[in-house]
C-alpha cells in the first residue's frame, strides 16, 4: 500500500467513523488495511480473508469504498447499494484521477452513488439507507462498462493495449 492509498483510506474511514458517531446510529464495519486512523465508533479489522469479506458483504445494508469496479459489480450482483469515494490526485492519494473517471462512469449508469467530497458522505448514506435512492445495476451494460473503463484507465496511464 502506498502512502497515498493510506491517506485515502484514513480519510474515508475517518468520515464514516464521524458520521456513525458516539451514538452509533448504524452498525458499521471497516477494513482499514495499514491505515493510521483507528476508528472510535465502528468495528474494524485491518485485513479480511475472502470468506470473512463475503460474510460482511452479504450482511451489509450499504457498502462504502473507493472506486474498485470489482466491489461495485459484486455488490450490484447481490443487490447491495454502493457508495464510492474516489481517491483523488489533488489530495496526494493517487498518481492521477482515473478513479474520478471511473466514478463518473458508474454514476452515470446508476451502478453506485458517488461522493466527491467526504463532507457529503453522511447525507448520501442517509438517502441510501432510507431506501429512496437505491442504485440499480444495469447488467446488460456490464461488458460495455468494463471496456469503457479499461480505455479510460489506459488513457490516464498512457499505456497501450488492454489492462489485465
């Protein structure tokens, strides 16, 4: 994990922890990796094995994370709403803004709610948890989305050919 990734995880976990607050308005769990911020109001573990990850995923009312397309599509397959907070170049969290481009793609297709400013995370979570703003998966677009994201990432990275 790079320092930028660590900053991004800390920013996201800190925002979620503040929203849950001491009154623990919703039960929450975070996988924090090597993050320096240790949540005060939510349960956490540094790493989950695949079996534990699936257990938490299946129990989730909503999943909050960065812009990992695998997590987004997996949640969509299981009917779990997803809120993504893309890692940002301007905050030193990534080497470019490919996650912003990915976020725009998934948001435009209704695959996830996107929070571009973590101060909006609580309000978006309230909407999603109210059941009024559940993202819907358009599975027929899945292959097209994957191709478009691949091209976008390649443009940002300046690579030739397809990413694996």
